[in-house]
């Protein structure tokens, strides 16, 4: 493995994976809106109901932290569109990719075909 791939792996693990675990742990705080949702799901009695609530929350958190790492310039990635044009995500994203993903009326609402909870819906 090259030094560059190892550096990528370290950033990915620390700034995405570990950040999501820490974020999920913080969500266990009684006052957190996500904690309330998780506790209500757990109280419904079935493991399936609980997991169905956890999955989209944790997936969304993971994508948020990945996009935030790109926004912060920690992961310098480019994307080649179907047109063939390649863009630098940090530059073209204006350091707003994470917000464009999680915000109300943003990418999740626009493109997601699976369930998600918009914890910011009341801020519209």
C-alpha cells in the first residue's frame, strides 16, 4: 500500500468512521432529538422497528461526515459527470456539500427513495 493510500485511509477512518461513531454516541444524550426518536423506536418492542429507525440516521450521518471532510479540504476528491466534465468537489461544492445533503429541501429530500427524517423541517 502506498503512503498516499494510507493517508487517505487514515483520514477516512478518523474523520468519517470515527466521527460518525462519536456523533451517534452523542445522540444518546436524553435531550437530543435523535435520542428521542431512537428511544421511541426501542420502546415499540421489536428489534426490527428499532433498526429501521437507526439505519437511515446512521447512513445519513456517515454521508454528512464524508461530505464535511470534502468541504473541509481533508479529502480532496473530484467527480466526473456523465457529460465527461470533471469538477473538484471542494472548489465546486463551495464548502457546502454537507449542508446541501442534510438541509431541508436538499439532496436527501430531492433524490432519496428510501426513508429519512428531516430534523430541520421546522426551520423552513
